[in-house]
C-alpha cells in the first residue's frame, strides 16, 4: 500500500491525504483548489507556481520557465512537483485560478410556464372495506391524473410500500405523462429544476421552482476542468493521451456543479432531492464530458459531433446530486465545434424571428457565430484560442481582482481601471482589447500589429505614452502599470508577442463573420444588429471592438450585449417543454459552414490580422 502524506493548501485551509508521488497539482484538484495551468500541466506555462514547505517534501521533475530567483525563493511548479512528505503549500494569488466577474445573467425571451415535470398532491385516505378499486387507480383519481397516465416500476414499488404502511397522504411527481416518483406527504410546493451552462471556463447554475417559474437563485464558478487545459482542444488531447482522462474530466465538472446546487438549495432552504429535472447546455465537447463520453472523435476530420440530437438521461447516473430519478436533458448540438450553447443563445435572443439580418457572436476560446436572414440561419465556429480570456498572454489573467479591464488614452495620459480597484497584477481580455486599440490609435502600434521601438515612436505621440515604450528581453514592450505609479505589485507590460496572440484571436473571429456574410450574399452594411454573448463579449468596449476590426463596421448602438444567453435558453427549455422542440427545429435549420473546408477562410484570416476597420 502506498504511503500517504498530508497536504494543506493556504490560504484556503483545505487539506487532504495523498499518495506518495502524487503531484501538488493533483492534490490541489482533489482538494478543490483550482490552480492556473494554461498548458494543461505540462510544465510549460509556469502559471501554477506555488510555495511548498518544507522543500524536502517535494521532488520536482522540471522547473520549466521559473527563474533562478524564483527557485531560490522556494517557488516550484505544482504540476511538476511530486509529494514525498507532509506538506504546506502556499498558493500565490497569481496561481490561484478564480474569477470575480462571471457573466451569469442574460437576455431571454418570455415563454409560457409549461414544465415537463409537475407535482400532484393526493390524499388517498383509507378505502372502504368493500372498495376493491386498485390503489394506483385511487391515487390517480385523487391526484387528478388521467387513468392512462403511466407509472415507472420504481414509483410502483415505492407506492406499494406506502400503501402497505397505511400512508394516506402522498405527492406524485409526473414527467411527460408518467409517474416517476411518489413522495410521502404534501411536497407539491417544492418542485425544483436546474438550468446549467457548462462553459469551458466557467459554470453557471440556476435553481427554479417549476410550479411558478420563479428563479430561486443563481451561482457561478470556475469550471474545475481548467486544471487539465484552458480550452476544449487541450481537454480533448488530455483524454486522448491520459488513461482515465474522461473520468477525471467528468468527475471534476460534476463536482463543480454539485457544489453550486448544494449552495443554491441551502440558500433557498430547499432540498436537492426535490430537483427533478436538469437542463444543461454547453459546447459539444463539454456536454460529452459531462455525460462521461469520449470527445476525441470531434477533433478528427471531418470534425463531426458524436451525437447532435438532444439527450435525456438519468441525472443521478452521471453523478449529479439531485433526486435519484431526476432527468438530465441536453439541448441539441449542430456540429463538432458548435454546441447546444449556441442553440440556446439563439433561442434566448429570438434570433430566428428577427425581421432584418442579425448576427450572434459568442466570443471566446471557441467563437461560435450565427447569422440569420429572413428565417434562414448560417452558423460556424472558429478556434480563436484563449487570448480573450487572458491565457497565453505574458501577464494575462482571467477577470479577477487586480486584472486591468479597461485602458484609455485621454488628454495625453494613460488611464486604466482594474477589477475591484486593486493594484494591477495582470490584464484580462477586455483590457487587452482596449490596450491594443488605444496603442493603435495613439500610433505606438502599426496597422500590421508591429509595436514601434522607443526611438522611432513619433514625437507627436504624448510624452506619457512614449515613455512607456521600452526594450524588453523579447523586443519592444509597453508598460501599462508600474510600481512607481502605485498601480502595480510588479510592472504589468504588453509585449509584442501578446499583440500577435490577440491578432490571431481577433482574425479568427472576424474571418468567421466574413465567411458567413459571404455565404448569405450580404455585406456588413446590411446587418441590422450584432449580438455579443458570453463573458468576454459582454465586457468589451464596443468602440475598441470596432476600432481594431474585431466586429464588422456598424453603428455603435447596434452592437447589443445579451449576457449569458446560453443559460437563459436552458432556463427557457426547463420551464417550457415546447422550447426543446423549438431547439431541435432550430438546430436542423442551421446551415453549418465548416471553415477548414473553405479556401476563402485563409484569405479572410490573413486580411483580418490587420488592426483596422474594414
């Protein structure tokens, strides 16, 4: 039997016993401490550095990009450090992955209350000595159910025991014309459902009373799967390379969802056992992993979905902490990289009912785009990469405290804000977009994306901007915040390679839009509105997005933020059974455009690399 050692994480205070040889990263995952690991634990990004004590209790396979100074100070990479003794691990703020600003709410279309699951209270009493009516028939009559209503074997066994015990007061849980559960007493006032948006970076859960349609609470948190990779492609690769990869990814997602469901039930003074239906949306890979199915086929040509239709499975069977007979439903997907989240967002925004051409863009690691014209819909997905979420940017970070989230040059001075008003310690996606747009406008960055060297920055550029351009180890860089200004714990800079990463993400997004417009025979001037969904999409500056050509030129007031429309669509499908049918019809209607098969895509991609309006 392997030797066990105690590992305690600070400042969380979480501790556990792990087997000798386990990495600190593995211990953190089991303890529920989410570390930043953009490289998926390969020891390449250096963002999971921790301070373990004593150092004699760890053995490091690699120090990766850690500097000699950091190593001397006691830093080690969590993913490369094996536990060989009892350990206390301090996790610096920069390594602790958390998001303060999660887009949990969004705009949704009103739908009538018509849930698939209803509760019917029944006082069955004690039958007369001469009454030979079947007990189930008496139950159905007392509950006001049609005699043709079905009954599952589990519910029948449950009810038979109650009748034998003389129970006279029960509640039937009816799902799509079938009694699935029989509960003791009157529980009709607690018929719960959950809507879940399983995103690549974050998870949002909403708890609803299905009897009234009232929302009881919303919870959001980081998707624990981030510890394996920061994007879907990386998670597919993890499954492909690591034995048991599907199980690990599924378990981590379910653990995150269950923690939120428990929190919501506690806050609303309800019991998870009264959750009888769950509707989940997410991209194709996320839903496969939630169901415990391998997504590796999605990453191979022709990049088709394993299953595109809606799914209906036992929720407890996949590990969700709900009623043991609750149903988990997923909305349909469109293709390998266009999932149920896109369908859900389209439902929430009423995209297919728009009278004039509109486009819906969920900007993120995998940007999904839908274009609707006269009831016809085209869709595509583009691998934008994680730059919009701060990953693969030198000092990039997610939207948490201290992240630079907006940058503006006004009156010859640089002005920036940070999340929570805290000292700057990095830059998130919205700040990155602003920084590139403002430096382009100021003349420090050329249309090609090249940052000028300090000595050739035009004299017309304000002094406060020129003085911030300096030569770094990898070329010119721009100082956004430094210690002297009391704005940063350490200098936060934007490097040339960061601009290139941004250009790649921006170009993939814009090229996808242009291909859809071409397919529909439209030009950008024909668009009536651009809907921006998702976490990054809802916090970016319209002016910056238009200025660098991330989105087509359109009047600023026609750029509409729709929030977490994906979760809104899941909520709609939860409270109204007809919405699921609409979702299936919508998915079948979409003409999916595989960008890799379009020669024009590479041409559009090259043109979209330029930081300019077009």
